[in-house]
């Protein structure tokens, strides 16, 4: 195929058609959009497509190579599974927001320059926030605003870096940066990327917002934002030592909170930080095996983390709560959900035959290969925490444990199908890793099912299980909130409000009073002079023009009905009129 | 559903289940001891110590729970309406 079709187009155009179809047709369309994009990605060949000149810079919409393709593959597969899971959602806006979010993620991974990347980057933030707001609860709306503000801040870091980079190099080509050449511009860009990857200490937005998102929205969110960030880090910053260290710190930090949290989805959200930590560390280690591992882990992680969020979402959807302190004994009522959740949990923990075993181990092995034994040990400690928190704690206290009051049923069929399919994929990747390895950017010489590795993982998992059952009483979930870095801006905002109330508003009031007494008197005097000049001199010169303006004004006034639909209609009409003029001129 | 019955069956026979699991743990350790260690994989001391990851997991998991819960109770945990 010589012509390249950007897969984002299906999501952008398709979702805008959604409000115009009804019933079965709507459901078909929701599933049809990702299917088209899967076919599109399957037909793609490596190359550079869709490049334009803009303001003397080259803009590239389609950089297709092995690195962008592996992410494209998992994004479109996840788009389908997520759409299936969200099929029952009534609000069109939810589907539109989801589609724009996925489309812009695809736009970001195919972007060949910083400007294109930046635009899609921002669309991602602004479309995904609606997946939080659609929960329509006060906490979600507040969390959504915080999410947006933090991402705007991250976008500004990125934008600053981009401008400095342009100033330095005269172009905006987005390519590999070497640690030795990196200056302030590159580090600003790195900081902007890191915020989206939830790298410490810029991570608090993630466990703050994701657990407040809608049941279906969280499934989308856990897949795209952080993994797009992993992609751009793998593209631009492999071999940065700071990423190896912060990434490894993330793996442990995430599980630490996952062990003490109470809300199922917050455990999973913290655990994203841990998992993305492996990928960031892989990028930081920077060898071919490590970057391959980061990509493989991103691929596998998107599937099993989505599966876990689907399972936790199903519990929340059917019982009305995801707090483990209120749950327990659900295996009797939601056995299928439990099986699927457990498949996700053992995949993420790295059980042999499941996908985590073949992906996570590549990164750990790359640390081992380079002799970074400390990194390896910390990552394996995080592996212990993974099985402990996501695997054992959540499963035990939600599906087993003491019987709670809450009785529930299995979730709707489409949710079960989505979970079933995702489980199947986790298993297929685990037993037949070649399907995944063949997609990776570098040729792979790695065999996960070696005896030492098998033994290492079996020891880690089995003895974590032992300690869990010995200390299970200690791990009883508590209905508490745990402080994190968001304390600084959540409490900081409160301090600012107090400052505003006590200091700024007082100064403002004083200034206003001063202006009223002194300024206004001067202003009135001035106005009366210029008014006289205007009436006697200007109108005399351009006679009649004032009258014309008044007449035209009364026509415009009739257009201003004050109804928002009329304004939107008029704007769209004008937009197309301008577009027509522009296109005709080309 | 049959699946639920199987789980209930396991829950009724906890004592047998425990014995089976302990036997399994012992098998895991023995597996690591008898495992052939070729020079290609075992570069570092970590790879040469028998059952290294067994000890690592027991200590690591214990510390993770103790330190995690400890710090949580010390100052991280607040009431759920802490932020209003």
C-alpha cells in the first residue's frame, strides 16, 4: 500500500458520526471504528508519510517504523477491547471523548516532529479529562480539574523545551537525543514527557484522577497516556541514566502505595506507576534488549492492566463501590469476573505462561546483563510487591476474605466478552511470545523460558504468597486516604486562597478605592473634553458614517439572539465559508 | 456454577491444601538447588547462591508489609475527607 491513511482519522471522523446513528447501528459503529484502524495498521509499511512544510519547518504526521508500529498495534487492539467493554455506555459524549483520546494518542506516536506531537499531546489531555468528568460526581469533577491543570503544566514544560530546542537547532525534528548533547532544552522536553509517564515526583495526578474516572473511561486511560509517554521516551531519550534510576524508584514507590491503599482502582492506579517504572528504567538502561523490553512490557502491560481495570470496574459497576474495606466474598456472585481478574493479576505478577513473564523479565534481564545488580534487585522487590498487592491482596479481600453485605451479579455480556478476549491475549502472549517479539524494534535474542529465570520467578512468587498468608491480618484494607505528592498542590492551593483572601484582596480593595476617588475624576474630565472634540470636529469631517454604523449595528443585533445553538451554527457556517475560500485559493 | 463448588471444596479442605502448598514450596527450593547453572547465565554472585530469591522474597515481602503499613500509620494515612 503506497498511500498511507492515518489511523487517527477513523477515530476522529467515526466518533463525530456517532450522534447521528441509533440503536444497533450505533453499537456496530463503535466497534467498527477500531476494526478499521486495526486493518489500517496491519496494512502499513515502514516509511515517512504525510510530511508538509509549515512556517519553514517540516511537519511529519506519519513516521512509520518498527518502534511506532509496535505501539500502534497495541493501541488499536486496546481501542477495540475498550470499545467492546464500553459498548453499553449511553452517552455519546463518552464515546466521542474516548475516540478523540485514542486518535490523538495514535497521532502522537506517528508524529515525526515536536509541533505535531505537542498538538496531539494536548488533545489527549483535553479529551481524556472528559472520561473523568463523565462520572458526574463532585470528587470526579474536582479530580478532573486537577488532572487537567497538572497536564497543562506538563504541556508547558514540553512547550518551553520545544521553543528552546528550536532556538538552539532551528528545527523541530523529533529524534534520538544523546545524553552528552542534552542541554536545558532537552531536559525541559524530558520533564514534560516524564510528567505524562508519571515519573517521580511528577506522578501524583495518576492515582488522583484514574480512580475517579468512569468505569469504562479508566480502562482507556490506563492504556494510553503513560504508554504514549513511554513511546516518546524510548524514541528520544534511551540511555539517560536519570531514567534508569527514577524508573527503578517508581517500580518500588508504586507497589509501596499499592500495598497500603484501600480502593481497588487506586491500588491498580498506583501500580501503573510501578509498571511504567519498569519501562522507564528499560529506556534508561538503553541497550537493545532493554528498549525491546520496554516496548514488550508496554504492549503486555496495556492488555493486562486494562483487564485488571475492567475487572475492578465490573465490581464497581455491579456493587457501587471499589473499596476493599466494604467488599469480600464476591467469588460466589461474580465467578467469571474473578477468573478474568485473576488472569490479569497473574499476568502482571509474571507467572509463567502469562504475558508479564515474557515481557517484564526482558527489562530485569537487561539490568542483569549490564551488571546493574542493584537495579535488578529493586525491580524484583517491586515484583514481590506486585504479586502481593494486585495479585493477592486485591483478589483476597475482594473475592474471598470475610463475606460482605454486598451481593452482586455478573456484569453485562459485553464487559465479560471484553475481559475474556483480553485474558485470551494475555495467555497467548505468555505461551507464544514470538507473536510479541516479532513486533519489537530490534531483533530479539531472548528466551524467557530458561531454567534459571523460571526458578527465579517461581521462588519470588511462591514465597511472596507464603508471607502474604502469614501476615494477611496486617494487610486488612483500611478506609483511609494516603498522602502523596498531590498534597503540595491541594494544600498549596488552600494556602494560596487564604493569601488571596487576607492579602491580595485587601490590596486590591485599597487600590480600587484609590482609583475611584482620584482616577475617576481625572477620567471624567478627560472624557468630556474628547467628547466635545468628537462631536464638533470628527463627525463634521466624516459626516454620515456614524449613522451607517448605527444602522449596521441594528442588523447585527438581530443576529445576536443569545441562543448558544445559533452562535454555534453561525460559527460552523462561517468556518465552512472560510474553508471554501481557502480551498478555492489553493 | 461448578467453579464456585470447586473453590468451596478447597476452602473446606484447608488442612490438606496447606500440606500440598508446603510440599510445593519445598519443591521450588529443591528445583533451584539441583538446577544446572551454566556459565553463560551465572556471571554474578547473585546467580550462584542457592535459593537466593527465596530468602530475598521472604525478607523483601516481610519488610514491604511492615514498612508500608508502618509509614502509613505513622503519617500517611488520613481520614477519607481530609481534602474536604
